C-alpha cells in the first residue's frame, strides 16, 4: 500500500488483512479509501460492506450491499449478503424477496437453498 496508495486493489487487500487481524478501524479506513478511489469497483463496495457489517455498522453495510446488488444484479454472493443484512435489520419481507432473487439467478446453488 505504501507503493500504491491510490490503488483500490491494494486498499481492499489491506482492509481484508486488517479485518482478519481484528484491527477494525484500520480495516474500515482502508475499505473507505478503496471505495473513494474507485466508487464503481464492486470488490471495493463489497469489502466496505463486509467491514461495516463486521464493525456493527448495519445501516452502512445494508447500503453498501444494496449498491453492490445495483451494480451487479445477478451476483449471487451480493444478493445473499444483502438478504442477510436485511434480515439482521428486521426487514424480513425484503430479505425473503432478495433471497428469492438469488434463487432465481442460481436455482441449484447450495448457498441459496
């Protein structure tokens, strides 16, 4: 990251590493930087959502996963992340609808079933 501070990929990698190391604030900062550098990068958006979820920012995670699904509407992992976030938020109807979308995209995917 020192060599490429404006690299979305480097910041995503740093965010993932810091999250595994349980350095939440550093993970969040790196994930936010990745998203700022390349707001259209679905990997950066997903990483930010995962870090937000891990750090207890449920509203932020739901917003990030919604953005991810809008960017990649047929991305089953993104749909499942959003459905889980919606369920956690108590939005059960939305969670079921999103899970059904995932099932429609990939009816034989064991993660959806």
